[in-house]
């Protein structure tokens, strides 16, 4: 295990949660920093909840985040890719069965034929007496031959790992939490294989980590209690366990474990809202880790260069959605205008907007709007006033249209814009025309500005006209003004 090999092992039972994305990121960073390998393993033994659709979504989210793996399922076809295949646990049952049979033959595991009713009865008794709900199976000393007879007769059994004789402390050094001690009596005889032959998490996790030569296991602290059972299995098999690092939880604003019940936390949701992948990575990297130079805005390469396990925090980090938006805005503004225009296309197409195809206009519009965008979805309302088909005179304009100077302002505005003969006005030309309208219509203040704004965007309040007007064709400005004037009649 001289080479660093780490893994991210999602269960395809739903979307990729930001907590899972952070686990994937930290494993990726550690592998890249140490010239190691990053493995994607799929823990799909929960047949009832696992789905191909969820697997496809998780894989696509990881690709979007640019967290590309060296081994695992291939991103496009989901076929195996690497020397340790298969990488889906549902396809590794033969391997788990062989390891379980070895433990059974060595007397380190046994077939347990307890019914659900018997198990529940023991749990209730333990609860009433204030004891841990550990199972005391009457089959722990049943010979393998007798167990085989019962199985041949059609009885169902799980395979349990024997723990009663392991009277000692299990001690390991966690890269984040230091020395951790677990007394063996914290757990009773636990299940390795269910009665249908499917392995439980702790068993297949150990088998796969060993056979895939995983050197370091970086995972959330909620997995810390699982480590005791896993160390017992490593010991029983005579295998060297990997090094462990259990990362702090991500918390919500109330300092509770981050949950989808308190708001969207799926990576796909943030993608659909128009967050950039580099901003998501930057933000979640700092939820439990800090850069050695204290930097906040980081590229993926800067994260790789600065990453080390000794900079991972033991305390939970709050998922601050306001800060995430701020960070996304920083990354967005660092992008080239032409790139931002391309990224905006799915959001503008969603609203069926018809906007100029001229690249010069497109880059000019992005330059005007990008400081007002925190996420790409913000572009929808910023660009809406530029779409002629979106132009309507809204009810909130009625008061402005009723003012005495309004008609004179609108007519002067229309005539002066039409008289320029230009395709677009510059900001300076717009301001000059506005001053001329002021004189011609003998209007000032809100009596001047609000009618013109209604003529441009259909309402008296909104984005500054000196930003919008240079992005709208003068022919469109004239048409819009005529529609508003027609309302007066």
C-alpha cells in the first residue's frame, strides 16, 4: 500500500448531496496531491432503493464538478473501467460469499436462524433492562454441518460475525480526531450477509477496500461507529486496515445536520439554479478545511496544491447559502464574457427569449449585466426587458400614464429616438435625448424618468435605462413607445 489509493463510494438511491460531493472532493484532492489514484465504487446492495437513474445522475454530477476518477464505472456507458472490476457491489456477491464462507469455516462467523419476532423480543427485553440492544443468538455455537442441514431443509438464515470472545479495546489513529478507542463490547454479533445473500455495508466495505487496495478512507464522521465492526473484520481476515480520516458534519443555519428537509442540498439543484461547478467546489472545500494561506477564492489546482489532512477541522461547518451565492458571483465575474454568454443559453432558452445573434452585442450585454448576477438564473430577469416579445405595459404603470406630462414625454421620446437613424444608441446619446425630452415636454424628475422607463420596459421601476437602452434597437424602442402611447388613447 505504498501508493495512495482512495475511493468515493456513493449509494445510487437519490441525488448527489453536497455532503457526498465534499467527500468526493476531499478524496480527489488527497489523491491528486499525493500522486495517487481516485476510485469510484458504487454501493448498490440496497436493491429496493438503488436505481440506474440515480447512478446516472450521480455520475453526471461528478463529471460536471470535474471530479474525474481513475477507476470505477465509465462516465458515459457506466461499464467497468479498471483492474479491480466489478465496481458495483451488486455484481460482487460471489466475492462476498467466498469471504463469508472462509469466516464460517474458521468459526469466526455463524449462520443465525432467529426470526424477526425473536430478534424484536430480545431488543425489547434489553431496552426494558437498560442494556444495549445486542442480539444473543442461540445459534452462535451451532456446528456448520447442522446449519447446512437446516439450510437444505429450506430454513432462512443470516450470517453473523462472532464478537463475544473479542474482549479488548480496538485502538486506531484517525487523521482528524487523533487516537480513537472502541471497547469490543460496544457491539454484539453483527450481520455480514442477509438471508438473501446480500452483504451489509460494513462487510462489503471491508472486502472491497482490501481487494481494491484502498490506502486511506476519508469519510464523514457519521461513519465513525462503523469503524469498530470493520476493524474486527480486518483482524479476523488477517488484513491490514487502511488509514482513516472522519470528516466533520456539514450543518445548516440552526447548527443541525444539513438535511434536504431544510432546503435543497442536491448538487443537481445548484447546477439548475446556475451555480458554477468551480464555485461549488470552492465553497464545499472550505466546509471543514482551510487553505494554508487563508485564501477564500480558489481554483481546483490551488485546492490540490494546498490540501492536507492536518488542515481538516474537527468541528462542523455551517452551510451558508448567502456566502455560496457571493462566492459564485466571484467565480462568475472571473469568467470571460463570451463564456458567460454560452453558459446563459440554457436559462434564456428556457424562457424562449429571442435575442440578437451578434457576438459583439452578446458580449456587450454580458459586460453590462454580469456584476448584477450572482447565479446564471439571475440572467433571466436581467435579459427579459431586451426581449421584444416580453414587452407588455404592466398594471403598475397606470399611475404614471395618468400624469399630465406623460403623453408629451412619450411623444418627444419616440420622435427623438426615431430621428437618430441609428440602429442602437450609445449611453451618451441616450442621456442627450433624455435631456432634450426634458426641455421639449417641460418635464423633470419622476415626471420625466418614469414615463420613459414605461416606454422602454413597460413599468416605472427597474434596471437603469442607461444600461438597457444601448442594448435595445431603436426600432424596438419606437415600437414600444407607440404601444404605450396607444394605451393613453
